[in-house]
C-alpha cells in the first residue's frame, strides 16, 4: 500500500534500516529515508525510545482501574434492541451504556459457531480489554472518541449481519445460550464473503473498535507540518494509524488476547490482517484502495489472503466514513462533531503559525453543506457503490448516501436563493485558544516538539514537582507549552506537568534529551549503544545473515532499561512498538519475514 515507484517505505527499527542499506532500494539514508542533515541518528533513537516508553506508560496508566463493569439487565436488553438498527446513535447514549453496547456486539459475535474456540478468547477477557481500550480513547475529542469507535464497530456489524455473515444481536435474547449460529448458504456462494472465517471476522471487529485508540484530535497533515516526533518516527506515513496499531497490540497483550498474535497459532496472518485493515482507515491511501478493490472485482478468485485483506479494508472503510449514509439527523450530528474538532485544530495551527490543513465550517451553513456534498460525492458514495458490487447487501447504504446528498444540495439551493442581499463568502474567524489543558492529555509524541518536556528543565531551577500545575483557565499565550506525561508503570502517581524549555538547536551532533523518567534516559542510551555497535558499523549487513534471537513469552512484566536488547525474530507480537514492515524488497506479501523487534527481557526472580 505504500510502494510508490522505486522508492520503498522504510521501517522504524534497526532491521528495517539494515534492509534499506543492504537491499539497494529507496534512498538508503537515515533511519527512515530522510537525509542525515535533516535529523540526526541520536535524536531519532530518542524518539524511538520515547515511543516505546510512552506506549507502555499510556497503556499501563489505566490498567489497575480496568475491571468488568456491572451490567444491569435492563441496560443489556436496551442495547440488544438497538444494536441491529441502522438508526443507532451512540452520541445519545449515557456514558455507561457506550461500553455495554460494545461488549454486547462482541458477545453476539461469540455466538457464531466455533468463534470462541478458534480465537481462544472469552467474553470475560474481552470485557476487561474493551474497558481498558475505552480509557485510552481521548474523551476531549468531539469526534475521534470511543463513541466514534462504537459507531464504526456497529456499522461493521450491520454490514455483516445484513449479508448473513454474523448473527444479529437479537440472538442474545434467546434462552439457552448455545453458540451454534451458522451463516446461510448465500454466504458460501459469494467469493468475497466466503473467504472470511472466524479469525478474520474477529480481527475485523478488533480493528474496528481500536482503529482510533489514542487519537489526539489532530490529523496526520497537522503532525507532518508540525514535525511531531510521531511523524518523524513513521516518516510521515500513516503516523496516527501506526500509533493506533501499536497501542492496540499492547492492550491486547495485557488482557489475554496475545494468543491471537502467537505465530504458532496463525498469529502471523492475524497480525498482518489487523495491521493492513487498520492502516486502510488513513484517507491518504483512499484512492489507492479504490484501485486495488476494483482489481479484485475484475479478478474475484485472487489469492485468498489478499481477498481477506481487501474485503476487511472495504468494510472498515465503509464503516469509518458511514456517517453520511446514516439517517440525516444522525449524519448531521457527526458532521458537527467533526467540525468542532477541526476548529480546535485550526486554532492551534494558527497559534503555532502552521499552514491551515483543515477547513472548519465557521458556523456557516453553506460551508457546512458544501463540505458534505464534496465528501459524499467524492468519497462516501463512490466507496459504497464500489463495495456493493462485491457485497450487494450494501446497496441500501449507498442509496442512503445518495438521499443525504440530495438533502444537502437542496439545503445549499435554499440558502443561496433566499431573498436577501447578495451573500459574501464568509471569512474564517477563529477565536483565540484560551487554555492548553485539552491538548496536554494527548499522546505526547503526537504533540509538536515545542510541547515536549526537556529533561534538562531541572537545570534551570524551574519548579517541576509532580504536584505542580497550571490553571486550566490560563491564557494560551501565557503558558510556556507544558506537557503532561502519563505516569510511569512503576509509579502510577508520577504524572507531571512540566514547563517547556526552548528547543535546543541541532548542530555538530549535539542533541537534547527527551525523557520522562530515568528509564527513558537509560533506554535511549541502550538504543544508541546497540545502534552504534551494529547497524551503522556494518553496511554489508544482509538479512540472510541474521540469526534467530530468543523469544520471550511473558506478556506482563516491569520494564527496566537493563532489560532492553535487540534481537531478530519473526514474532512481532511481543513488541508493542514495532509494526510489521510493509513492502519488504522481494517479499512484499510476507510482512513478518525476519522482522526485527525490540525485545523486553523479563527479569529473573532475583532482579
């Protein structure tokens, strides 16, 4: 999905660098394909270290409080009655019912014959997993929050239920609880649906509910323009989606879902499907997907694994941008939520003197209507129409898109033809940002480097005690870009709000150290040492000379800098940091072939 001519995307790990240097593909410069004049090796190593540490810190922050919720019978019944309907509105649900609806959708999926046995995951495990996942979605986001994740999951369910692939949620009302529901014969006659077995369906559901976990409320374009560390780590290639996948894998391991990622139990194919499905939600690859799916329609008997990937990508993409296909009142609510989020981003862009990468409606009904007409005409309706050629049951949703398009077009005509003086185009007017409190809860590496904490702040004598804070009402311009870091796994109470220091200029190999605690500093040193001792010193390094490293099977263990080491292995499931390498030279379809990972070795009993 990322191949563009002779230049291939680089991985963010040392093995990916070795491949880039040895295989003769791409630019062959730097860790991620950039020139070393632009960013030094050392600062990239620190970003990589911070990515690992912040992932662990973010995931572990809410781990102790994630328990199975008490679900009242009347709440469960209400969820069952609503979840099969296309008129479903998560925005109107009480907070406690959002999680109940999510659990109920997975409970219905487990009613499919063989689902629980093949996945090895129980409803109890899923319940704590979903509870944990919800906590890592940012509630401050008006659009990219857990309600949106539920909306996407429910849309996927409705698509599959309409096609007869999964049972309706109403099956849970039946007494007995036998998990013997089977798809109808029509599914087996459809080459696009028959390729989806239980593991593929489960991966699609997991991708749907986790596809925006940790979303900061910013777009990839914003982070690219702001040169955030996350964009640097992923070379501006689907940075947000890569982060979502990273967080999702880590949360899965904490709740017993790591069995799905075990290479000895089809974990390699599960991981590949999960990764490719989630990354398809990046709209920058939309047109490439449309071309790939058209090719599938032209050749329906394509390799099974490729069919599975494209069909799962199609379904999650339809679900992710399905709002214009919902009833108009529901669609309008989601449009307003997105505009609110874009307005916040535009305000921050203006404050940081960055290019404006989004266009809020500015409370102008014509701007809002025009944006909906553009999006439905160019994205939502063409996507649904294309996918409906493979899954005819989606035709009715394409029809809903067309109906909403007509409503928005008539709205524009009404506003334009009113008997008022000739209307002048409105100028974008954004109020000033008055507080940074909302931004400070975002995943740290998604923030501009200006926001990142400097380890040397203590040298300036600034007060950065864990208890120090800034008033949420403080004017934005009076705040020196503080950043809240999640507490470290070893100290849940260690979250701090530390003042920022001006970014240190990069010259002659000097760099600033970004660290939230001693582990970050130590792990940065470990990464740099491993890096300098191996890859850069061995430009003849070739993947055929790699040796298999030891694999740890423990899922939950404390992280210490002395426990970090590099090894090469086909199992990426143990590393919440490293994503599979897409488009390896000569091995584009095998994403897990000799994929290097950063291992965390569990301590011995005496450590």
